[in-house]
């Protein structure tokens, strides 16, 4: 339930997805742009939560990346992505 609580918070999955997309660390401002210019306070809160959960981590270059646990989360979300594609294509 704790994982669902974290992942169900507004913007959390989008942040995870954007950190995954491209495979390289992302700076705060670039991540904010990728997330449709969400407020900096919300992005800061989500990054702090993901860091505390061990899913994301800052780099030495003031950018953010997924941790190995975060990469595992993206892999685990694969079946949900497959399901969502099928759902989107239904008549």
C-alpha cells in the first residue's frame, strides 16, 4: 500500500517516466519543462519523496537520475504500459 500511495500522488509517475526517458540524468529545470512546466514546489516535493523511497537520486552535477530500484520500477510498470496501450486502442 505504501508503494501505491507514493506512486498515486499527482505527477509522481510522470517524474519517474521522464527520468527514465533518455536514460541520462536530467537537471531540475529540464525535468520541470518535460513535465509540462509543473510548479517547482511540486517537483521538489516529488523528487524528495522519490529520493527518500530510494527510487531517484541526485548526481554530483545537480541533475537527477533513477536508481537501480527506480529502473526496476520502470520494468515492473511494463505490463501496465502494455495494458494502457490496449485500453487506448479499444473501440
